[in-house]
């Protein structure tokens, strides 16, 4: 990024740099496999006890292919060992050829993969909004204990999984819900210009990107946004980056779109209306000037803009997020 790049303000650029550097450093620790990661619960007699299932409150979303089960050493399962879970383990079984589940398992220190397929594990490191992704091979025990502080497992995935395609799978209702879970969504183009590409934050600003559920976790997190109450206090919404806390999607002078910390509240407020076509498509109008709606750039990795033309190219499918952050 050059010194003249203003697509992201300095705090957001610093956040990206910190995440990259810290992940690289902590990844060396995460790659160490230890016997301690097995985390078996012991009875008074010294035998291994089956750990009870973690509360379903820890599950945020999924496709049903990986289902939470009571831990059983004789069953093919992937087990997350955690200091914070009753029985010190949460277990999941593969009920289809592939699957994914978004969770929030704090205090995690190890993953044991007793499936016959590799499992991708995404976890949040103890300090800041820093994430790491590891692939655990069948039969492997993998440590995710960082500096003896544990981590928060946020996703388990056996690939390849299906990606959103067709009508919207999510909604633009501000979170959190009654259970305290944020509403996290991804915005997928409904037009033909960059068909199926999603809005994401990257080094160039807020751009179109051909992300799928099989893309890297941190890339998918950059393409995910929390739906929150409008910063300007109206009945509309604001979109907070799932990857960079307190960073909001907003309009700039002219037709520009950016992501910044502490933006003008009205510029960071979007008013959603149903698109004329396609069905379930949405227009997102800027509260600063509601004649202008969010639209894609003209090619992959081109910055998003706003336009006064409301047609299929400025319509968005609102999907369940491609990735969920940890709490």
C-alpha cells in the first residue's frame, strides 16, 4: 500500500498489519502438537469418561453436515478440548459428505480429529481480533493453545461445502438477537457484471471479490458484516466489519464507498428496500443521499461505489455470513 492510499484509514490498516504479523508469529505456536491437547476427562477410578455435549448456545450457524454430539471415543468425531466446556470437550460428527459449523468455544487448547477427512479449524487468538486457520489431518492431535491462554474456536469445516447461490439466505435485521448472537451477513451481487461476487474489505478498500465458503477463513471474514442499529439513530441499519471491530461501511464524497473507524454516522447508515428484480434482492441506499444505492465495481477487485440507477446491477442478495467472528 502506498502512502497516498486512503481506501482504509490508518487504524484499519494498522489492524490488518497487526493481524497478519501476529497470526504469523502465533501460527508457529499453533502448529505444535502436544499430548496435553487430548484433554480426556477422568473418573475417580481413573477411567476415561465420555464428555457431555457443549451447550447448543455455542453454535451460531451451519449447514447440518457437522452436528454436535455427545463425545464418544468409539465414534468418528472431531473433538475440541476446552477449559470452558462441561466435560472439557465439545464433539462433532460428520453426517454428510462435507459440512461446516460456526461456533464460539472459548478456552480451547486442542483439536483431535478422529474423522476420515481433514478438518479445517478457525480460531481466534487471545489478544485482539486476530484469527488463524489450521488443517487437522485424520488421526491428528493439534494444539491451538496460544501462550497458555487458550483460543476461541469459531469454525469447523470439512470441505468442499456449498456456497450461497440463488435467493438471499439471510436478512438485514439488527442484532444481537435474544440469545446475544450478532446478525452477521455477506452481501452477494445479484447482477451479471460480477455475478455472485461479494463485498469485502481488502488492501484496496471495499471491493468485489469472488469468495466462496471454501475460501480462506480470514478472507471470508473480510467479506462478512454485522448488521447493527443505524449509527445516525434512524430506523435504518449500519454494517460493521466482522473482521475489524468498530469499522463501518460508509459513503465518501461523490460516489465512493470506504470502511473506517468513527465515520460520519449518517454516511455509515444504509436504508434497505426490496429490489424490483430479482426476488429477495435488496437495494442499500445511503442515508446521506437516499437517491444513491450501493453498487458493484465493474470488475473483480474493483472498488464498490454508489449509483442513482436502481437495477439488477445495484441489487444485493443478503446471505448468512461466509464467516462468523468470535465473541
